C-alpha cells in the first residue's frame, strides 16, 4: 500500500478524517476540513461539489491519483470518492507524499500546521503556569 494511503488509514483510525460526501460537506461548512481529497475516478459532479465546499475559504481541495477502490481499501470500505482531513499535521503529511501537488497547497498546510502547533505549545505552557500559580 502506498505511503499516502497509510496516512489516510492512520487518520481514519485516529478519527481525524471525514469520509463521504455529506460528512465532508459538514466538516467544510464548520471550517474543520484542512484538506479535501477526491478520487481520480470520482465523477465530475463530485469534484465540482468538493471544490464548492472549499470555495471562498482557506480549505484546500485536491484530486489524487488513487481510485475509489484504492481509497476505500485503505480505510476498510469497498469504495471512497471523497475524504476530508480534519487534522492539519496529517493533511500536510498526506500531501507531502503525493507526487503532483500544487506548492500553494503545501505552503498553506505548512503554515496552518505551524500555527496550530504553536497554539498547542502556548496552551501547554499556560496550563503549566496555572498549576504553579504564575500569572
């Protein structure tokens, strides 16, 4: 199995990916989808719908070289046409393993992942300070 598919399977096991058209749309409307992935053999309507979910937002949408069956096999289903990563670091790792990805997509995901990591570190430092009584 390809390394990118391993990241997809890992994201599914960790609950960091939405699978299918309706859950992806809900995640995109909520602003929680960092990267939307559409299978190569998915219909044009599915591709247009995924692009419309990402339109006007900073969410990224890419079409991958994997078929619906390959994506489905990676996550334990028969087929999967659309998925959305809800974790920026996993989305970045997935995108980096793909061959043909727009550099703008990678730059956007890298900046989001860095921003989230710094916020997590700040929150951790804050909790540590609260426990020790510092202001």
